[in-house]
C-alpha cells in the first residue's frame, strides 16, 4: 500500500506517531546518565544514539529542547559530562521505566532499581548493571530548526566493557553482551547474527568473514 | 576493562574504527536511492538513519561532505529528493556491495543487481526488492563542525509498505518484513522480539502489551 504525506497528516496523532517511529528501521537502545551541579542524578532511555565518527570518537543523540523539562539536557548543559550505557536483555523493564516523567528531585536510579556507579573520577553516573558504558564530554549542541529538536554531539572520554567481548580486530561482539534494539516506541528485540561481509570493492565478489 | 581517550587514540586506526563503530549499539540498515538531473541513479548503504520526529514526519542521516565524491549528497543537493529503503535478510549482500566505490557513470543498481523502481511520479529511485520504502524531500543540511560531517534532515512524502505489516495501532511489524540491523561496520543481524511494554508512568507497574 502507498501512504502519501496527506494521508499521514490525517491519521490520528498516536497512530501516526507509532507508524513514523517505525520507519527508520531498528533503533539503538541506550540509557543516558547525568547529574546537575548539586549531584542530583538522572537516567533516561534514548533510542536515537548514533555513531558520528571514529577519530575523534564522536557519538550523537537527539533530544527536545528545554521548553519542557528535559533533565538530561539541562544536566549536560550544566556539567558537560554524561554517560551512555547499552541496554541488555536483563534490564529492559527498568530501562523502559526511566521514560516515566519523574519530578526533578526524584532520581530514576532510585525509582527503577538501577544502580549508580562512578568510574575513574568521571563526574557523571554510569549504570552498574550495564555491560558496556561510556563517559562523554559534550562538544556541540546543534539546533535542528525544521522541528525544533537538538543534536547533541559528544566525545568519548572513557569506555568500560568486558574484555571478552572485544574481538581481535577491535569489533565488539554485541550479541555476547545481550545488547538489545528497539522498534517503534516500545518494543525490544534481541539479535541473531546473519552474516559478516568483507570490505566491498567494485568487480570483486564479497566474502563472508 | 577500562579504555581511556588516550588509549583509544593510540590504537591502530582500523582497530579503533571497528571499536568505535560498535559503541552506540546496533544501527539501522538502509539503502538511500537518488539521482542527478541527468537521471543517473545512485544507491548507497547507510547505517546512520534515525527518527527525528513524527509531526512533521522527519528522518535524518549522517554523511561526509563533498570533499570526497559523495554521489548521494551531490544528488540530494541537486534534486532535493531521495528514497530510504529497509534492508531485509534477502538483500544483505547486494546492499553491502553498494558501499564499493563505483565511478560516477556506474549505477549501483546495475552493479549489484538491485532493481530501480519509480512510484507515483516521485523522481528518486526506490529499491524494488525492498519491502518498506519511503520518498523524502530534503529540509536541512546541518554541518557538524566537530568532525566536518553533515546531518541531512528530510521530510517523508510517500511510504510504500505491505499492508500486512501494519498493526492496528500504527506500529510496523519489522520482524515480518525481515528488516535487519548492523553492528560495527560489516555485521548483519536479524531480530527476535523480547517484549513490548506499556507507556511508563511514575508509581505504576509496566504491563507487557
């Protein structure tokens, strides 16, 4: 079936939101930890975390502006530091629960049962239960004017991961870590390897590696 | 183990690239179709396609600037139109092969065996073999100055999908479409549903829906 822009516009709002949220394919599943200058911690689930570049090592995510309370964004603006923690199959419910609108004085860590962890004097809270976690320093806050959202660009300063998941060529075995993916707004999936393919060149057949 | 920024910087380049490309978690797997004013078509794989908003329906992706030949970006600047096509398990090899550096006069459609399709007078080429595909109009090209990349923001103008994958609340069943995900630079995975959870509220337990 074909859905035009006009048809989409006329759909009921929640129906359209569910539909459009499925259109880019699967999304990464991460928890972002932060704190304000008073050391009040915050933890929030994000499905928009993307790779931006390897040298310098940069990661981005999308957020709405501060026009509504966005504690993650406020904290990042205040302190510059935040953490990104992979959601694995063992912490899906607690991770999802961080999306509830808790008041400023409540910490999602306390409310969801996830544990704050501090590593190597890095000043933002990691998720102890996560297997792969990173500490970042914000580099850019880019306004996307078309829909008044922001792209937050951060540089990776610290990575914590189990050595066993690191393969000989530097690739991380995400299946070993049980890292999950999100579809739409609220569905979580584990993954199963289909194939790994060699670097593609014109006129050369691909190899399974 | 802990990897600091300094350790990461000292890793051999390919090792670092593999590692950092695994850090955001799984990535969406899409083919972007475009053509220039002479109707020369182009098809390229992207793992950076993200949801930006539902109203208006916006999707973003990251690309390097035109300093090296980037036919997708050149075409989008020339015509404003492009398509995003989900990669499913049946077209992984052809999709991966589009990443080879073909010369301008070669079309990745011809070289990889994927088929150009034109829908409803939309002027950019879709991938006939894809199950879910969208036509977009570019709205913004945002420079990310930290590493000289670009965020391309596009509005969805047309969606083509099998009616059977559309659930009653608007969510798309991506597993029914065999849409795959990418980890690192070159590994492809299918998915298996773990759970779907209700909208989270403070002090209310989550329900599996």
